[in-house]
C-alpha cells in the first residue's frame, strides 16, 4: 500500500485553481487512511494527471451550452426538462463533466426561477422536471419549495426527479424539512443519487436513504465508470449490492464524459463492455445498471454496444 506521501509531489496547483478541492468531512472519514489508492480519495484529489490534454477531451463534453431553452433549463430529451438549479456542490468530483460549465449567472434560481418556470409552462410536451445542478440540495429547502410550489401550478407535469450526490456525501442534509418538502409534492418523486463505490455507503447514508424511502420516493443510483476507482467486476458488483442494501437500485453506469482534465479516469469501451458482461453474469438482473454514454445531439443516453467483430479477425 502506498502512503499518502507518494501523492504529495503529484498534487496540482493549476488543477486546484481551475476546480478547487472540496469534500465533506464525513466523506473523508470513509476513506482508508494513509492509502494513496483509496477509491474515494481518487475521486476528489486534484492531481497533476489533470494537466494532461488529449484531443477529444473538451470543455463542453455533453453539448450543454447548445441545449438551453431558458437560463438554466436544458431540454435535450423528449418530455424532460433538466434544471441547472445552482452551480454549487458539496463535493468536487474531479471527473465532473460540469467542471468547466459557465455557471456564473447561468443557474435557474437566478431570477427567482421566473425564466425557468415560464419555459416549462409554455411547453406542454414536458411532463417531467429534473432538478439537477451542480447539486440541487445545496440550495436551502425553502428555496426549493418555492420552485416546486410554482411548478405545481403547471398542469402538464407528471413526475419530478432530483439528481443529487448530497445524500451520499453529506447525509445529514436529509433532515426533517427536506423530507416534508418531498412528502408534500403532488407528483411521484424519483431521487437519483450518485455513488461510485461501495465504500461511499455507511450507517449514516443508510439512515438517510431509509428516511428518503419513507417519503415513498423511488431511489436510484447513477455511477460513473472510473479507472482506479471502480473498474473491476468486484468493485461494481459490490457497489450494486451495497446500494441495494441501502434501498437504492442501480440505474446508469456512465462512460466518462470526455471532459478536459479527466483523461486519467477513462476506461476504454471494450473494457467497459467486458466489465458490464461480467456484472450481468454475476448479479440479479435488477442489480445491473445500464451502461451508457452521453452523445451530444442524441435523443437519450446511448447504450454501449459491442463493436462488430469481423469473423476474419478471429
Ligand atoms: C441525462 C439527462 C436527462 C435524463 O435522462 P434519463 O435517461 O431520463 O435519465 C434529461 N435531460 C438531460 C439534459 C440529461 O442530460
Ligand atoms: S456532485 Fe455531481 S455535479 Fe457536483 S461535482 Fe460531483 S459529479 Fe459534478
């Protein structure tokens, strides 16, 4: 096991200036101390690997700047409007596709939600609103309640979804006020959390998930496939099983968005497919996440499919 001193010379000032180190104390507490290869540490530490530039690793990897219909509202897929509620997160994940997103003045909360509400109200094809960010739960609950109270007056909405990593990295955010807010919503609610490794769960996270389930919300997990974090069948199987034990079903396993600074996290497609096959042959069907990639201009997340084998190559 490498000690942490092995990493000291590899910390990057420019990476930390571009996207500062940020991680809640409780999450640090779930790391294996003194282990430079800890999978939780790897997700948050600004290393000199981030200075590696490769063609194809760009600033706007998922076409976010092209999909806006109002300030902080993205409509890429049929029926769904995704709200950039805020740019703030409780943790800064080094591989995040939004690390370069131009957030200043771009959040839907900027004008008291007016522009976002207007755009959603005017498009009757939107039946689901996704609160995303940044992390929507980094806004205070009254601010979120103000938004959903206004959305409740939009007749064509049928579902509400919350994309948040906060119940994982800061489970104490799941307090009574938050639960009352979710409980009081007029639509079925799905909470999609984001954990990449089984070690991200502990008793506090279990308790937070239990409280969220108590509202009747559907709990799902999306993970990102990350080199040296969860790129083994064992790690992915443990993640699915651990999440399920906490009451959360796996939803997506994302191929990394090719964002500048994240080169060292990439797992190539053939390895990704082999890992996914390994998972499928080991786990119950409902514990196998869908392996997908986001392709700008697509009508939805694109499932990874095997490259066609030319029989002559065998
Ligand atoms: C990922 C995403 C969604 C949600 O897609 P699902 O496949 O329904 O989870 C919606 N809007 C945008 C802009 C997205 O990036
Ligand atoms: S919590 Fe989500 S949005 Fe925030 S830095 Fe991590 S991956 Fe990005």
